């Protein structure tokens, strides 16, 4: 199992079952965005999906917020790949993961009354 990040800002657990493999618990971790020491105009945001993906490169952007969004999107894409391989992703055993509840595009379509 890979190294868990020191100071994650979000941790969640899901269950994944790949074809011909047992159901297993997977830990999602998203780290705090930080400035890249080599490229000070860029932000990095670490993410992990243990034990499926232990060595993910951090999401990179010129914005802290966008690097955070990209890290989250990468995790969702990796979970979607499990479905593409014929596997299953569960919030808990026998409760399918609601991908649509984690969609980022919904914020764009909210009525103006939600804006400040």
C-alpha cells in the first residue's frame, strides 16, 4: 500500500470490485493545493486512490482552485475507468456510487439567485 498524504483536506472511502476480484475498500484522499517550488506561477494538488493508484502525479494548474478541481476530476475519472473495465464502484456494499452527485458542471447551471 502506498504512502498516505500528511495533511489531506478530504478523505472518503468507497468500495471497488474489479472483474474476477473481491470487493475491496478504497480510500480517496485530496490534498491541499500548494505552489510549485520550481514554477512559482503554478499550483499542485495531490490526490490518491489507495490501493488502486498509489503514485498519482499532483494535478497542475496556474490556479489553486483549478488544481483542486482537476485533482477531484482525476479521481472521478479513475473510478469511471473501473466501470469501463466491467467493474463496480459502491458508496457502501450494495449502494452504487452516485457519480452524478459529484459532477462539477452543476454549479454552472444554477439560477442567478444562488449568486452573491
